[in-house]
C-alpha cells in the first residue's frame, strides 16, 4: 500500500540545520531506496512561490501564497510503498524534519477500476 509522508516545518528553520540536515536527508533517501520503499519524493519551493486557486460560480480566482497561513508549512513529501501503516510510521519517524517539525502520514486512496 502507498502512503504519503507530508513534511511540515517552520519556514526558514531548515537553514539552521542545513549542513547536517542535507546529509541526513541524503542518508534517509538512500535507506528507503535500498529498502525498496521509496516511490518518489521532492522538496517544495518556499511558500512565497505558491498560488492558491479557487473556482466559484464559474469564476477562477488566483491568490498569491498558500491556502492557509500557518506556523508550519508543507515543505516536501515522500511517497512510500509499505506493507501497512506501522511500517509507514516507522519510516516517517526517520525523516530528518520529524526532529523539529511534523511529518503527517496518510494512505493513498485506491479507486477500483
């Protein structure tokens, strides 16, 4: 089953951990790749580059910035292939940002074809 690990932290905080954090992320990515768990994953650009789109009564509105202003922002994600939620949580707990931010794990919904 696939799980999305959403990585949240205070924007800019990663610069305090940049040297060690980048090495930690490289090691984590190598470990999940070697274990056959990694399906994909990417870091996201800062929220200053975000656009939020809504369509109401046929009218499209584009707003600069993220949908909601919060202390922690979505900074990236990993898509994991795990046997169950327990395994996904085990891997997500090893994501370096979990030490100072939050990692949310959600199963991917599968629609019958």
